[in-house]
C-alpha cells in the first residue's frame, strides 16, 4: 500500500499553543494520594511529593495541569485544603465515594506544580457553591492586596500570590452524575455571575465555561448555545470532553474514532461562531479540550468499590498498544485544530486513566500512552501545516471514509525542523510513504521514531516495558510505516 503526504510551507493552520499538551490531576483514587504525594516513600521530598513522579512529569514538559477536578470539584470547599495540615478536616467525598483528608490542597498543589515545571489550571466549584466562593479563591491565589483572603494566604505561609491565569467555571455541569447538576439556563446564569466577579477581582485571568460532557449528550448543541448566550462576553474558552473505548474489539473502528473527535471540535467551533455572530461580537471564544483519553475498561469501577476508602485503586486503566496509537491520533487532532483548540488536558496524569503509574512504596513506571504524549509535547511545537493525504481508505461503522494514514505536520522554525506525526491504521499492510513538500529548499532526515508491537493488546507493566519507541533507519524523504504503528519523523531544513 502507498500513501502520499503533501504540505506547503505557507499553508498554515495556526501556531500551536503549547497548552494543548496539558494534563489533569483530580482528587480521585490514587492520583494525588499515593500518586504525586506519598510522604513515606523513599523518593519523597520535604513536602511529601514523590521526586520520581516529578521527574517523569518534567520529562513530558507538561505546560499546564487542571486541578482539583473533575467531578470532585463540584462538592469541594477549597478552604479545607489550606492552612495547617493538622487542622484540616477529613470529609466524605461524594463524587467518588472516598474519604478526602485534605492533606493536599491548593497550598501544596501550587508548590508541586512549580517543582514539576508546570502551570495550574484551577477549577472552581459551581455545584454546591457559587460566585462568592469563586471570587474569594481568586483573591487568595492571585492578589497582593491587604484584604481578607490575600492575608489568609500570607498567614498560611505564602507571601507572594500563586498567579493562576486559567480558571474553569465548574465541571461537566450538564451531567446528571454531577453534584448539583444544572440545566443550561441555570449553569449559564451561575457561570456568568461567577465570571463577572472573578474578573473584577483579577482582570488578567482567562475563563473556561463548561461545554457538554461529551458529544453524545442529548443536550449537545443546545447546551452550548444557551451557555454561550449567557457567558459569551465574559469567558475565553468553552470546554470539550471525550473518552473513547474499544468495547467490541473492533480495532479498525476504534482507531477511526479520532475522526469523531475532529467533528466534535469543528461542530463546537461553529456553535461558538454562531453565537459570536448573533451577538455581533469582535471576540472569538476558543476551545479548551480539557478532558480526553482512552477510557472504558474501568468506566464503572467506582460503583463496585467499597465506599469511604482513602486513596482507593479507582480507574487505573491498563493501556495496551492499540490505545497508544489512538492517543497519538488524538494528539494529532489537537494539533490539526490548533486554530481553535488552545488548551488540552489528557485525563489524567498519574494512576487514574494515566500515562504514569506508581506502586506504593516502590517504583514509578510508564504506560504505552506515555510515548506519543512525550514526543508530541517535546517536538510538536511551532506552526501546524495543512496536510494533504492521498491514500486508500476504509469504512467505519458510522459510514465514514477513513484514510489508513492519519497525520499532522509541524513546522518548528525555532529548531529549523519539519516534524511529521503519522499513524498507519491498517492492521495488515505496511505503507510506503512519499512526502511532497513545497516551500522548503532542502530537507535532511534527522530521525524516524516508531511505536510498534505485533500484539495490539501488549501492555507495559511495572516490571517490563513491552511497548516502547524504536529508532528506524531513514535516509530519504520516503519512509515505511509499519502496519498498525505510530510514527514521528523529523526533518531538518
């Protein structure tokens, strides 16, 4: 099988905002406790954070991490995670039916973020709470004024503000599972009033309004229109969430699901522009794809778990090789839609549906999906180019024509590199790739990285890295994409 990839130097989608390579840590399962935080571990620092986990996060060069949720945030009192630890309350946590000790809160997490070399995307509770608590949290985190909440931060040992710039106005408020779920009208009003006072406290912040929890919600579309009708003048981004799973074992259809992600982004962008036109606004509301991943094996795990445990093993998805291919494609989708998607958060970062796993008292290790995330974050920076793909295709169950090759191409002017990310979705055939470029005088191959395993169900474990990247010899602009593989090709110009 043959495929041709065509790019033109001046045919640019947009410059990639590095925040599309963000992630997410929620107070869920072992993401925080016995994940990033394990004070008795041999690698723990003086605050109890695992240095081995920090090193892995730093290796990914994660630009921003959404915190503290997620469903968790809709029942969270942020004050519980501040001040002296011995005075903090233990509480029943109703989103995941666990015990929350509040050993880690905003005070500690902002310090963890600094040590991990990332920024914080802070979420406020618009479930059980509202605008008053949200504006107080902004003051606590961001202001230097001689006022109550700024002084409360100082009393807790933090003279300088944390300086969080991106804030989520709640989480998945259209979902029946959400604590204090709201209608679009109810949420639109609450988010508008919270946004107003939050920006009055700190005009420099950027705000993310809740879009639909996923594209299959029965209210998708109308939810976005109603929420934006209320919030458009006050928010900067609308959120999107999606998770994919291979429930029926049909790998070809599973790998085609990224086409659904593309459609979700484009439809939501069109709705944003529809409201922009309706309001005759000069402002463009962009997108924050702040939850995405493969997640299905452990989807209902929390329903079976014993209630009111501390740091229970929840949603610890064991990723295989085909999951890594789709995650690589989803990253390409974010790159190819970088004109509208400015923030992205793979959900989540540690232990909970995550690329990084830990063993209590033992080592940290990486799952299969770590690798496409690693290479995209490190090398997928610059201008995304429009990609022409000429290759055979197959039909998905939805009737879509799905090209066997899925790709994104990035022009990194800073390093003088053209970077191609490519997936071969054929389960039977290698593909001979021909690259056609316009506007580049000469291109010299640097490296071809391939992620491949004969067994699509191969997994990594704490003991064995069955799926890991390999260097493939490359000496021209043409390359071979092995059957069912993910690839990165770097070319110097």
